[in-house]
C-alpha cells in the first residue's frame, strides 16, 4: 500500500497541496477503492491534515469511529454514518481521521460522464441513517470486489461495470429523499441545460462574470438558464455564478500569498476596486478583512 502514489506534488507557490490522480500500477480504470486505514498507512507524515486540492473525486463513508474534516472553510464532525464527497478543485483537509473506518472511493471527473444533476446540490458532508449506511457500505463493498478483480484478473475487467457500480453507490449514498414525480429526470432538457451551464461556469468564471455571456455561448436565453439553475440548485443563474467566483476568491485569499490586486486579476476583475466591491457585497466584508479573519481563525484552530 505504501507504494500507491495517488497523493503527490506540492505547489511551491501555494500553501495548498495540489493532488493529481495517479492510479496504482494495474489499476488504470478511472476509479480506485481504498479505506481510511490505507490512507493512514500511506500518509505516515500526516500531510492529510494540511490543506489539499485534488483534481479528482473522493467519496468516503464512515462505517465506524469519529473524526473531523474541513472543506472550503466549513468544519464537519464525522461519525458513524458520515458521508464525505470531495469534488475536484475543492480545498479540504482531513483534520482528524485517526479513529475512522470505512471505504474511500477515488475517481476521475469523467468516469461518470453520463451522471446528472443529483450530485450538484449534495453538500460536502452529510449523514446516513443506519439502514441507508448499511446499503451504501454493501454497494461500496461490491464496487471494491469488482475493482480488486479487475486489478488482479485483467481479463475480467469491465470499466463500464465499475462505472455503473459507482453510479449505484452514489445514488444510494446521496442525501435527501427520492425525487418527486414532477422533478426533472436525468437526461431531461432542464437537467442537460443546467449541466451545460455548470460546466461552462467552471471553465470560464474567471473571464465571464455575466450570465448573458454564458447564454450566448450555450445558445439559451438568460431566463432559461435562470429557471433551470434554480430548479437544480435552489438559486438563480446569477447567484450560482457569483457564488462560484466568491468561493475561488476565498480560496486565493486563504491559501496563497497573492495581494488582493493579484487575486482580482486572477479572477478577471478589471481593477481591485471592482473586486473589493463584489467581495464586500457577497461576503459582508472587504477581502483583506476576510483574509485576516480566516488567518486568525486558522491559527486558533491549529
């Protein structure tokens, strides 16, 4: 297990470890199944407790034990039934998982290419009751056995099967109740419109700060993007875009030494005044004050 090289490379210009997906030898299927014990054995230097930013998904289930986790400035207590979903680009750290046990599933962003909207509104951390946890752990065990078979007996490997089992696990583990009969179904036009908008925002939010830019590029009108985004996330298209820009601004302020003017340029603002106005309106304080407050909180928390 110590030879597995999934977690690598620190960015010398940033306080956040940039983690790249590198599967273990013989496991190039876009998904890997580990557990908390394996993570601890691979990470004897406890770098997991420092901020890190993966370019892949991590879905973790806490089958037993307690611990804590931080994701994008929110702290979560972990216990039996805890579920954690770390998305690509999210800044997180395993504050304390020494007593946690359960599976961790790592997978590439494109491994579930057809998967649709439910994951968009799932939080970074939630809780499963005992019955749902039991079913989710069974799904994770099935995926783990198929993954192990694929690694040790390549002629039986089936990436499509692994993808379907991962999708089944995620659907079983997602929080909330099944969608109502009137909700947009996977593959429906509203869902596809939102997925296209979300992907475009992720790609261009440092350049395009107006919903109209995305509407023109995607071939929809602003009202359509607003309606479908609200149906998927509970907020309008403009709010969704602003929240994404704000999150990246907070990440830059907290985890880099860029001056406020440098953060503004990185995020596509024409001048620092516009950026400060935007940040103050969204966060309730200017960027420098937020950076100072986060640094103080981080010192206390450490």
